[in-house]
C-alpha cells in the first residue's frame, strides 16, 4: 500500500509524455512530486505480516522522543487521526463508535448510575458521552499525566470543552491503579480506557487492579474494559475473562465494529456481581433511554445495545474457555495517557 503512479503516467497520457520528454527527466519530475506525499503505516500487526497505511494530508503535531513517536494528522477520509508508535489510537470519522459503546452500554445496563469513574481516557472522548446522562451526579476521570490533558485541550477541544465546562466533572491526576486501591469513594460504574496489556498499560490488566476496582464499586456496580480485537489479540480477552471470573459473579464481553481498528469486532469486557445487568430486554433499555432524554447517538441504540452481547462463535468460545493459545504480541491500541492512568 502507499504507492501511487505519478501524475501524467496513466493510460494514453503515458505515451504522449514519454514521446515529448526524455525518460530520465520525466522520472526526476515524477519522483519529486511523489516525494511530497507522506504515508504513515499502521505497524500494529507486523508480526502477523500485514500493514494498513494512511496518506497524510497535513501533519498537525508530531513528537519524537526516546520512548515513542506520536503524530496527529489529517486524513482525507478518516479526518483527524492520532497514531502512537505505529498504532492508530483515534480517528474523527469513527471515534463515536468506541466512545458510545464504552459509555452508554454500562450506564444503561446499570440503569441508576450516579457516580462514575473513568480510568485513563485523557482525550475526554468517553467523558463527553458520560455527561449526556442526566442521572450521573458525579464523574471522576483519573489520568496519570497532566500533559495529556493539555494535549487533548489543544487537539481535541470537541471533547474537552463540554467536559470541563460541566460541574459534575472532576479531573484527578493520579496513577489509576493506586487510586482504586486507596480511594474512599465508591462508584456505580467504572470504565477503563486503557492500552493493551504491554508497557505502562500492562498494570491495568492485572488481577490486583481489577480487585482494586471491585473494592471501590458500590453493590450492583459495573466494570467495563476495552479488550482489543479478538481475531488477532485473542489472549487479551481470554486473560481478562479469567481474572474477572475470580472476582465477579458475572464476566463476559460485548462487541462493536470500529472501521479504523482493523480486524473486525472489538471486544469490551464487562463484569459485575449483578448477573442480570447484561441481560435486559430491548424494552427496558429503550425505556431508560427515553428517561435519559433520548439524546442523539450515531451508533448506540437500544437494539444495538442488546445485540452487542450476541457474540460470534469464536469470541464466545474465548469467553467460555477463558484461555486460548497465545498469538503474536502486538502494540497497544489506546494511547499511554489517552488510556493509561
């Protein structure tokens, strides 16, 4: 991917150009024009032997450090995109799918959530969806790096402005794992917007962290996590299910299709001691939606909510077994700071 023929080198025009100009001169001209195009590859699945590459319209921000390469750029189809170390984190075109499914599913499943905690989520995309729920009285977001918040305010103001303007919102700069282990607060819903379990995000997939979440959940509370794309990252989901089952009466997942995250369904883990939270009929979810004001959504609907728990067989098998052979290790999806706390 990423190769384009130079302008004037398609169809009959190729013949006319080659007659009028020496091949060497034409090659230099074409090379110069081609060099102006920049393509950024998604290298997340290099170990599996394939890449997806994005043509850059305009680089908005780029940072190279000893530890990471972060770039925000405009793409003609996906709009504003954020990539970290070759892994797509977010795109303006389809961000609503991830944000809506990570927020509305747990809150409508619970039905009476007043105190909500987001661990990570420094871009404030999920927080922006949570504050649409009028029943929520207090939303706390724990982010480890204050620089991430400032970065989001500059490059993703569509998320941060409404969130920071809402009096119910509280931004806490702290280590998410330590926060859940020591806080005196108790929450109806905890949403973990994390990377995959490598590097600094690994701690947010450990049993100790999940136990910390449980200790600060109210009776009947609900926990939701992102668990990657099971088709390529099956061990990530299986490992989380094993840990959930040691702590909660009910452990499962639901799915959503997010185009920019190549690989098909993305899995969201869900855990609670209330075994009925993920089993509500469409009528119940629809009534809760109406009570919440039927705010506008672009992906989530009461019908999609219920259908999301109908898993393809291979994902259901992962959930049931809680174990599958490991595949090639891949980089994290969500950005450290945009998901690690």
